[in-house]
C-alpha cells in the first residue's frame, strides 16, 4: 500500500495531479478544492499523503489501481470518514469537496445544510444524512483560522488543539458552534498563554457575561 509519495508536481487539471518521482510519473486523484491551490505549485517538489484503492470497471469485471492524494494527513483522515456516509464513494466525494475540507467539517459540525447543499453531488436529503452520521465525529477536523492577536498568523498546533477542544466543550454545554468559536477565539486573544481547554471555556463564559 502506498501511503505517502514525494516528487515534482508537473501537471494539475480537473481533479487530477501528475507527480514525477524519479523516472516514473504517478497520477493522483485530488479533492476538487485542491485543484486551484495546487496549480500554483507546478514545478515544485511536494509530498502527498495517499489512499491506494482499486476502482471497479465494467460493472466490477476488472479493477484499476488508483491513488488519491492529500496535502495533509488530517485531510486524508477526514476524507476516509466522509466516505463512510452511505452513498458516497471516492469519486463522488472528491467531486463534492469543492471547499477546503476543514470548512466542510465545520459545516457538518454546525449542522449547516446551506453550505453542504452548495457543494456538487449534495442535495438536501444527502446533507441531512451527512450531518446525522458525522456531526459528532468531525470536531478535530474543523478549520480554526484566527490567531490570538487576530492578525492572521496561524495558531500553533497546541493552540489549535486547545481551541477545538474548548469549542467542543461549549457546544456540549448548549452553545451554537459559531457562537462558541467566536467566544473561544476572543478568550484566547485575552489569554494567549492559556494552557488548557477548561481555562479557555472559563474565559469565554466570563466574556459572555
């Protein structure tokens, strides 16, 4: 099984990327959201975290090996979870994921059917099924963008984990996800040295009054 591959990105087009590794060129299927981003990196050496599977042809009479490439292990893990939803095979999921996977996870976690139905392949009933099956399982994939100072600087991995954990606690306590995220990010801005999710939650409730 191929789980990771590194090489020169030589082509990106319509949900596919070609990667030169030595004398070989590998074709990778990629999520729809990655096509425009990867197009800016043609000619660079990149690493992809991959899923290797067999795709049935001719009503299952033959099979072709396929590689799906993701920029991060988290994207790969989210895709594996997303494709556990009934009716979502790999190809359909790749076409559906036109938004960054962290944003899709956020829409699922906040039960936002309007965002999900804006994606290809997802109608209202499918969006409701996705939410019913995954809403409690995607918290660790939700994209967290704000820095403590609000200056656009990415959070450190430790801060990202704290924010996600704290948001999950507040949602369990009855806050909406969007409100919880706003409060937790404000709490982190006030106390960027917070060492636990509990500290952030306490700070968030103080801000809420």
